[in-house]
C-alpha cells in the first residue's frame, strides 16, 4: 500500500513539474524611459495614461483571457497564429499587449534621424528612397480609418512592406491580410496623441520620426532576417 502511495505521489509531482514547464509567463514590461523622456514630441501626461492605464488594462485582460480560454503554455506567436479561433477578448487584448510592448521599445529619447547599415540600404532598395518610405508609412498611418496601427514588416521572403491594420490587430495574426514579422509600428489610437495634438493626427505622425529608436528597429530587422 505504501509503495502504491509513493508511486501516486511521484506521478502527481511529475504532472506538476510538467505543468510548470508548459506554463509561459506573460510579464508586464517596465517602460524603458521616464514618462517625460520623449518630450516635447510626446508629452508626459499622454505617456503616463497610455502606459499605466491603457497598456496595463490590455495586459490584465489578456492574462485573464489566457486563463479563461485554457491557453496556458502557448506563446504569443502561437496564439496569434490561430487567433481567429479565439474570442475577440483574446484577439483585442493580446494584440494590445504585444503591440504596445513593441511600441515602447522602438521609441527613445535623443533618437530619430535615419537608420544605417543594412536596414537603411534595404529601405532605399524597397521604397526607392528613405523619404519615399516615410511618406508611404505616414500615408498608411494617417489613412487608417478609426483606431489602429501602421507597420513596417518583414515577410517570409525577407522583403519589407508597409501595412495598416485596425484596432489592436498585428501582422503576426492569422487574420492579417499579409503576415510577417513587425519591426516598426506607430499607434494611431486617439489615446496615443489626443491630449497634445487633439484631432491633428498627421502632426503626431510627422513628429514620430523624432523619437524612433533606429538601433532597436535595426536589431529587430536583423533578428527577423535570421528566421
């Protein structure tokens, strides 16, 4: 009897270990700079509200939806690959969590300018010039009806393309008209700019280049090309 009990305990412990090994923890990342670090282009009040209220809400709701939909053990990429099978809660909040996590990192104080190296060369090769690229990106961002994002993405053939998507959708999702690995994004939801720019979305988009962290974007590009 003791032997059977020991075996059952061992099996139970093994199941716990397996369950723990399969659990993927989604963390709430720290903002990599202070709320006022991107001023005068993006103001402190907007950053604080955007990060600590909107972003935190997406994160909390996403973690809750993962537990409620038995998605524990799946990575964000795995969830997005089948996101059409899940509820709008998973799609919207998972997208909000991922999109903003990326967005914070591709901005930085004392940034802007232009990229260099391979990213710059491939942007010019794809779009004709860096200036043409910024015009196409700004057009995608400014013409996105309602809330959404504009993206610079690397496709399966390592080619760059620009995409606009509504709400919190992103190019990793199976509902995206064209899929790929995002390396640059701009949030055109009103909460990202309205306190400072009101209804002047184009003004907000134009100053975005002042805060783009091209070192991070280049790093993401290099990683995307390895896949």
